[in-house]
C-alpha cells in the first residue's frame, strides 16, 4: 500500500486485514483493539478505541472452557474460553473509522489482498506454526474450529487457507463494517454464540461505537511518549515505568526497579481510577501489533486481539471470536454494556514534535515491559531499533525475575532475587513491532523474532 501511494493509515488497515488470515489465532473480525494515529499535518496524535464491550445481558457465572498454554515446558498460562467468554467485537468498525478519517486508498482495495490470501492460503512460518501448536486444543475444540484449522495442528511450511473468511472479507469490502453488525452475518454470529451459552445480541452489535480518546503523554529524556489512555492500563503503566527510570541508565537492575514501580501502582486505587469506580479488570491477551510511518511523517500504531480466542468459530464465516470475558474476576465483576480495559498500548515517541519511534507489542501483562525496554534502549541507551527489539528481556512480577539472558539471571540471583530462566528468546516476553525515524530522516523497522515479526522499509 505504501508503494502504491497510500499513507500510514492505509497501510496499517490493509496489514490489519491481512493479519486476520496470517495470525488468525490472535486477531480477526471477532476481536477488538486500538489505533493511535499521529497526523503530520497538524502535529496531533489521536487514539481510536475499538476494544471489546460487555454484552448487555451478561451476568457472569456461565460455564467456561479452561485451557493451560505451555510456553516452554516450565511456564504456563491458563485461559478461560468458550461462547460465554465472547464480548462485543469492535475491530472492523475501528478500522473503518480510521480509514474514514485518514484513508486515501479505496476501502475495497485495502480488503482485497487479505481476501485473496484467505482463499489461496498462506504458508505458515515456524512462529505461526508454534502458535497453532500451543493453542491447538483451544482452536479445534469445536467442530467448526476443527474444520477451520484443518483437523490437526499445522506444521511450518504447510498452507493454511480459510475460504469462508475470504467470503466474509469480500462482504466487508463491498458493504463496509456494517456487514458484521447486522444482516445475515450479524445474525449468524449472534445465533451461534447464544447456542453455545453466550450473551451476545444483535442489540449489542448495533449499539457498539468506536470511541475517540486523547492519548496520555509523559516526557522521557527530552522525548514525548504518547500512548493508549485510561480506561486501558497499558499505556499508563509504560508511562509510569519511564517516569521511574528517569535519567538512569537502562540497566537490567534499573528496568527491574521500574517494573516493580509499575506493579506497585496496580493496586485497588489504580484500578478504581481507571474507570472512576467502573469496570477495570485485567484482560490477558495474545495480540497482533502493526506500526507504520509514511513518507510524509504520519504514523499509525495498531494493536488488536482476540484474547487467546474463544475457540468459537461462526459456521460459514471463518470468524473466530474473542474470549475477553474469560478472566474469572472479569466475569463476576463486569458491568453489562461497559467497555473493558486492556493492557494494549500502541505508542509513539516524539522528538521536537515529530515521530522518533512508533511501536507497540503483544504479550499480555508482559507487553508493558517489552515496550518500556525498547523505548529505554533506543532513546535512553542509543541502540538501533533492530538491536533494541532483539535484545534479551526481563519481566519482573510478584518478586520473580523472568530472564532471557543467563548473565542477567546470574546478577539477579546474586542480589537475592528469585529467577526463572528461559533458554532462548520466547514469545512470553511480548512481540514488539517498531519503526524508528533516524536523525537524517531515514527509516528503520524491526519485528520481534520472538513472534516471527518483520520490518520492511519501502524505498
């Protein structure tokens, strides 16, 4: 899209549609997310919130499927899924709202490449195949999911095609996002969720709205960091970490202390403040992130997610739905009709009012630390964006330091801290996608090797 003359938002939207095919376990029309856009014309940064909402009829207590995902043989994360975990999706409407405001390429042209990929299939990379393997029990627990994902866990090099999703994408290309929020597609979605015990209704879909928010701002080493504001917590926690770092060198010990400051802030008062007494529970999620900078200096940063996915696939559509109501405390404390909070934090770092770094990450509770470390390494440590994204990471939580680097683990152990060692880079530590604008105006890009990410610079 950039080669064809499209802008940052055009490229971001087209890549988002493509991710529905290439990263279907993580994102798709059944999820939600956020897009942060920095407009080079007026210098303003805007945030579009199209994260999921609680169905109006949700009451909690529904039976959920439980699945433990094993990251490396030692570390597991429990996901609660199924139809009762499905919240009101918003991704398609959010992409449409951003395109309506900034897009220059026709909507149907942005959707078309993804529709072709869904029909023809994509060859799975090792990272994509790993996601299919660890989530296999969830993805294929229903007959529709089993059919969509080929009846077995696909291996690297195999072709993954979803022709029914291609048809859904073509409908969206022709009729806009409204095709998902009413009519035949909307009815099929609601009927299938309700048949499985979920609370989603057509009224939930028709009432859903994209919310425009003003990004939060914090200064770090002469740069302005802008990110996702409350009611989401991710951007605020990254900002708190950068403030805790201040002018200190971003050593593992300093990063660890900043992470402890983030964790300390996440008490009851913090949770209540996010919504001023409303819902603000933590949502665990697998996430797709896309960062784009165009030739005019405009930037788009998109984070979108299905959570871990519900395993609920709407028959005849290829739509895999989210499981954002799957956290036990979220189900019991949810207020019907309210938007959920999220850890996702699409972000931009400005130098003299212009983008220096555009980034975001996957990784649930670890994504705030992944973004913190990349920003600190580039802005505070002078590293290139590629080196910063590839550098070994830590994650400190509940007094335990999870470490990718053996030498850093040794240092933490010597200081008396409990340590969990990872033998290699692992998606547990997030998946940062970032673009850096260098001092001479040239660009550099990096995708996280932990999730098979890639960076491309268009000459």
